[in-house]
């Protein structure tokens, strides 16, 4: 029997995509909608949304910072605070930062979260680029 998860919501896919068959907008549902919502949250700088200027996660302020333990903790706090305020469907289990590619200007941020309505655990890896480059 299929599980009804419609309470998790649906929205536009990210990035927005159109379906060739109907010329309509492709929608994202349930767990996929939550993962895409978190990606939008992490890539939005506060102030970008005129009607909701506090929305976002100010990761871009860390672009030229050294990756000390203090700054890693600051990034973790920025992400957990943004998700706490703007993604009420999840509870953060852990945020891990892998800085093995930091010399190439990249951090991998692994976010493990529990979906509140279903108690299922999901993981999302967000590649954060510390500098502009051609590998992006």
C-alpha cells in the first residue's frame, strides 16, 4: 500500500524545469521538495528576497575566510539556524564539513536531517566553493 506523504508539501522543482509533454512546470514532491527547499535556502543570501529579507543563509560571507575550527563552527551554526527558522519540516541531526578539497576552494557540507512528519532520516551534501574558479 502506498504511503500518503502529501502533508510534506510540493512546489516548483529547483532549478525550475518545464515538462515537454504538457508545457507545464515540473513540480517537486515530498522528500525531494524538502531537499530542494534546503538547497534554495543555502544558496540564498539574506536580503535577496524583497518580500522576505531575512530568508536565506549567509554562506557567501565566508567565501574568503580561512577554514579554521572557529569558522567551520560558524558555518555549521549559520546552516542550523537558517534551517531552524525557515524549514520547519525537518530537524537537524548533524552537520559535517569536509575540507579535504579546501586548497581547490571547495568544502563539502553534509547535512543529516530527520523529516518530522515521517521520522525518516535523509542526507544532503552541499558543495560550497570558497573561491571563484573554472572548476565550478
